[in-house]
């Protein structure tokens, strides 16, 4: 089943948007992330991608209170990400209501630790974020502020061999600029790792992009800016969900 997953990006407890992950482009969308989450739930969305940008920059989550509010006042399954680095961070995320956690920086910096997360908490609850600039296919971490020397496909393969099931790939050059998803990148990931449940992130402009990603066999699409700028409405999302 193809799933559309809205994202809420948090700085200081507020919902923000960025272009290409650049913190200098920060715009506050709302001071009430819960209200936004409830609006998504009202039209049938079931899962939310909650990004703690403060945590991503600092290396440990900072916005647990927003996670707790959203999971306490909605039935959304929240995928929490941003600075989740240790067993303590994972446990605390689940205690505050997260259904799943997505890990990026810690997986790059401590691959054996992340592999152990998959074993300890189960492959249904631990997701990998592999964020890259397709110009060089190198992994970017710490809220995309730091480039590594790690090859995208080597990185995915290491965890794929250890049981990874859920993967989110972002083309950081397309995030927040609505130039369309990098379909070629996502197709290549699926060809190399046919059993992976891939969530495509970055560049969604409208419902037609969802349809194309779905028809490619991608498991989910993460979106944000297109909704916040009115390119996609709640009515559009509701109609797409009704397509089945």
C-alpha cells in the first residue's frame, strides 16, 4: 500500500520550512504544530514525519514535548527524527509516543550501533534516513549541514544486509523547492534494493507526483512545502486517499 506522509519540521517548538535544508531560509509556518497534525488526521492521513531540527543540529532530540502533544491528542502514527543517537534517545522517543524513529546521523557515525537498533527494537520500528546530493551520492548528516565521504549505496547496503526494511531517501537539492522528485534516484535505489520499503522525500509539487511515485512501486512519499504553500490542499489529499 502506498502511503503519503506529511512532514512537520520543528525549531524551538514551532513548525517551520526551509529550502534545501538551509537554516538561513527558515520561515515559521505555525506556532501550533498540533493543530497542523490534527488537520492532516481529519482527512484520513495516518502517519506523520516529525522532524526535530534542533535535535538534528545538536545531536540529541529537543522537541519531545511536541511529540508527546501530537501523539497524546491525535491517533497519528508519528515517525520521529532529529538527533536520535543513543539507546536512551530511542527509548525516550517511544516513551513520548513515537510509533517509529528514523535515524540518519548516528547511522553514518556509528553504523554498528544503528544495526543493533534494528535488532533490539525490530525492523518495523527503526528506519534509516539516507540523505544525499545526487551530484556525488555522498551521505549528508546533522540536518544536512555536514557532508560525509560515505557512498549512498554502500551505506544502504550495509544495513540492508542486516535486515533493514524501511528507508527514507532525500535528494537534498530538491527539498523545499518544489522542482519535482528525483525519480531517477528513487528508481535506482529500488533496482538495487528490491525488498526495501522506500519513502521518497524532496521535491513533491502535487498529486501527480504522488501518483508517479506510487506507480513506480515506492512505498511512501514524504511531503511538506507543497502543502504549506497551498500547492496541495487538504481536499486534494483527501481525494487522493479516496483513490485507494
